[in-house]
C-alpha cells in the first residue's frame, strides 16, 4: 500500500516577496506557498501607499511557475487580522507581518479563499497542512509563544486555546510530525 504524503503549504505575509533568496528557499521547502494579494482596486492602492509593491508580487507569482498561489487578502481576513493584532500590538510592528501567515494557516474561512484561488487541477484531494511562514525570528517567537505575553506591559494573558499546544495550527504540526515518524518507521520495518 502506498501512503500518500500530506502536502505542506506555507502562508506568508505581503513582504515575503522582497527577499528573493528566502523566497527561493521557501519555494523549494514547501509544496506551494501562499502569498496575499489585494482583493480589489482600493486595496491595491492601499498596498501601493504602504509600499508593499503589489506589482512585484505579481511578477514573483509568474516567475515561480505555479509554486506561489496568490490569495486575495479579503475584508473578512483583514478583520480577523485586526482582531488578533489588537491583542498583540504591544509586541511591535515586526510581529504584525507574521500574523498574516497565521490567519491563512489557522482561520477556517481562509481555506475557502485559498481553495477559490486554485485552478481545478491544483486543488488537492484533501486539505493540505498549511503552516504559517515567518520572515523573522520576532514573528516566529511571538507565534510560538517564546515571548510571554503576560510579561508585556499592558497585555492580558492569552486565552487558553491560543496558548502553544491549544491552537489549530499546533495540532496540524503535531499530526504532521507524528505521521512522518510513523511513515519512516514503517519504511524501516518493511
């Protein structure tokens, strides 16, 4: 019996396209990667004002030969980002970018946007493991809980279900690691 490998996708923030060396490594590391794109003209104009270079993102998508999936950064996703950002604001601007990948990876309505962005032949038979991709150590530290939120002035302890081990993304990673270990053990025993 052949065991189908569970695909690993990574979701990044708008700034992932700026460091070409990191982007190339990420394209090799993950099955495809997800990058946000403006959902409409007013959002495109906002991205231009913020100097997020949406035209460059479009170029990277073409250059990747299908390895980058552009997913609209919708009003619903922005609202969820803002809701979560309000609780993390004291950690600094750097963390804000990492939050985009987290939204794509762990917010259930995001999969609807991702799936709608795929061509019929790109849609996997089963939902892939979507991981948040980080562009800095600060982004990763905040998501992985390495910076205690309770120690940041003016912040409240996070809800129990957002603590490491209690989030949907933690379960996906734990299952992925468990499955990889089981598959490797089966291969060695065969």
